[in-house]
């Protein structure tokens, strides 16, 4: 007969999960199921979305603007 153990834990730094249960035998193989809460705070967002939340403004709106700026800087070194 299979036994089910329900344990709540918190995600640790490094995205790790630690489970401590005295009723588990060391070295015994177990299956672990992870159930996320309905409104998980760990939504994946794009890097741009994260940058937009930072204070201040982005210096360049497009990659072309950044490339142009870098080229102008490189050109100024040669003068």
C-alpha cells in the first residue's frame, strides 16, 4: 500500500527545495509532486519588462540607437 505524505515548504535560495520528514527512511527512493499556488508570484517576465520597472529611463530605445552611440564613441577615440 502506498503512503502519501503532505509537506509544505518554501523555495530556498538557488531555487532549491528541502524536505525534512522523520518518517522517511534514508536512502529510500520517493516520488515528489510539486503543486504551485493558483496565483504564483514567480511569473516569468521578459528582461525588457524587468528593465522598465527600474528607476530612471532607458538610454536607448532600439538596438540601432545603441549601435550608433557606440560607433560615435569609437570614432571619437581616433581623433
